[in-house]
C-alpha cells in the first residue's frame, strides 16, 4: 500500500492548483476572461506535468521544465497564482542528472519566479502575496526533490550491491561444496585403490 501512496503522491499535490483561484475569487476587478485564463492555464499544465512525471529522457525533461516555467511566467501576466507552475517545475527538477544540473535548473527557476514578480501586471498586493512565496517554495521544493531523488538512487545502488553480494556468496558456497566433494571423492577413490 505504501508503494501505491508514493506513486500517487505527485497527483495529490495537484491540490495546490487552487492558488490560481485566489486572485480571481477575491479581486473585485475580475472578469470572465480571468476565469477562462485559469481554465486554459490548467488545461495546458496538466499534460506537461504528467509527461514530466513519466519521462526518463533527460533532454525531454529539461524541455518540459522550460515549458512549465514559461507557462508560469506568461501566466503571471494575468494571474498572480500562476507562479505555482514554477513550483511544480522545481519539484520535477530534482529528477535531472547529474545533481549539479538539477541545482542549476532550480536556480534558473528561482530567476524565472523573480522575473514573474518583476513583469507581472497583477496589482501589487496580489503580486507580493502570490509571487514572493513562490521563490521560497521553488528553493524548498526543489531541494527536497533533489534530496529525495538522490535517496532513491542511493537505495537502488544499495539494492544492486546487496544482490551482487548475494550472488557472490552463492558462487562461493558452490565452489566450497565442489571442493569438498572433490576432496571426498578423491579420498574415496584413494581408499578404493589402496584396498
């Protein structure tokens, strides 16, 4: 059951897409186009995020991260909560190899979040309330993603090492039995020859 929870966890985090609703819900100047923009952004985000979770190709993952960051940057022009897309990109950035590349991607995402704060046309109170935490969350979530992926890689290496140790122990036991059998057979044949 724990494995099922782990596999579904990235989809449980989609609840944070609710950040896109705050500004249109509480801003008195909201129009129907603001709500359409929310729906369009979510419709663009979901396939990118799903592809990012499934891909093992590092080049494709880099492109998906760039697309998510671009969506967050462009979305911040109409909705201060669009920075959440950059946080999702940071969560996926931990999967980049080597680790140095993952950290560079996270640093780039922090710059994108800062740029979103600078270029956003959203009124200032909404902009500060929505975009500044994005910068913090990009760093925290990105770092957690890197640590988690490194932990998984270390566990995989340890599993492979344990399997190799087990295989070598089996070979050593077979060789010991073969030596003992050879010695016993040699001793038995020597006794037969002597008799």
